[in-house]
C-alpha cells in the first residue's frame, strides 16, 4: 500500500452495467486533481472503453478498492485481492445484493471522505471471515489452496447420480453423506447457495462454518453449524468424480480418494461501511418482510 499522501484506488467493475462509465468519470474528477491515482483490471477497463485506465498491477498495491456491481463482482474483487488487507467500498450497481450498500450518487462522497480522513469519515471497517480450502490428492503431492468468502461446494458431475463423501471434524469421522453435493459456507455465504439449500441464515458478526447437504439421500439431512476453530475434511469415496466450486467458480475436479480440507482462513475480507443498514435490515429489504 502507498505510504505517501497520494492514494492508489483500484476500481473493479461489472462488465455489463452502463452506469459504470459515468461513475468512473466522476471518481477520476475527484481523485486526479488531488494527486491520487486510479486504475482498473485490464479486462474491466476494456469492457467499458476505458483502456487507458487498464493496468496489470497487483490488487494489494491499492489503498482502497472500489467495487461497482453486485455480489458477483464483489466476490471477484475479493479473489483479486488474494488476502491483502485492502478496504473494499462496494457500490450498488445493479440488483440488490447483500454486500453492496452504497448508492451510485453517494460513491464519490464516501470514497473522498475515507481517503481524506478515515477517522472522521463516518465509516467503519466490517471484517468478514473467509475459508481456507485445500485439495489433497490421493496420490500425494502439495495441496492446491484457495480462499472463499461465501462457500466451497463439492458437487456431482452427472445428473441423476449422487456422490458419497466421508466428513470428518477435527480429524474424527462424523458421517458418510450421500447427496447431490455438500456446501461449506461462511456466515457471509449463508445467504447464498446455503440458503437456497434451506440452510440457516447467520449474522456476519458470527464466526462459524456451516455444512449443508444438497438434496441428501439419507436420514440425516440437516445443516451443521460449527465453531470457526473446527476443521472439516471431505473425502470423496465410491466411484464417481465430483467438482469443487469456490464462490461460484469451478476450480478442480476430484477423483475418489481425493479430499477437501476447509477451515478458517487467516485473512479476512474488509468492507468499508457507513454503519447502516444492518444485516437484518438488508434481509428485510431483500425479501420484502413487513411490507403488508
């Protein structure tokens, strides 16, 4: 991160939102006269005809990441940071999500207040737990590792066929699952695929890991909420391969005998918040609760 008065701002944007170009122009008009620098990932800049702003730079060099889009764009921004402790200002461009709370007409003011005087900006830092996910192959070798803000999903490849997964908690065998898949979610991810599979919704203030089966073919069909210090191991058994999906991205194919280890990641995702609305109010708006 920059140590001088000049600040480095990375903008990660949805590729198909027309409002992005105007927002970027307004942010540049505030940043550049004050000696700050803005850049975008090359692909994002090209998508909006802003190739001059595109740069191949590590996201961790930024002092602030401004995300223009919805929850999917935010997930991409978190993965670009690769664990770097850079605050994310999420600007709501598109459909209502759980993570983007700043409206486009407020973006420049909130960004400017934070960059000029973080302590008096009226904003706070909201740290979200992430998962560390590692694949260990049956034949050995170094594990492959990722981070997840929402969830890691081990899911079937073939329609009409379940997968068999042995689940261990802190090294002790818990159960063998027969299901279409298994979701390992964070509290932030509890409102994503986990909720669609009828898993519990957790406040992001919690530190927990949620294990939810997808269409289980067994008597025990409940979600399991674990402490964030407990480690999960999912071992694929039987004869069928399965895919590992991290925050909506398919990252690996597992063969029988391979396993996935999930525990709390040392790094967190850090969001810049104005303090309102609270999580339960976002859920209320999302589902139209209390509108009768």
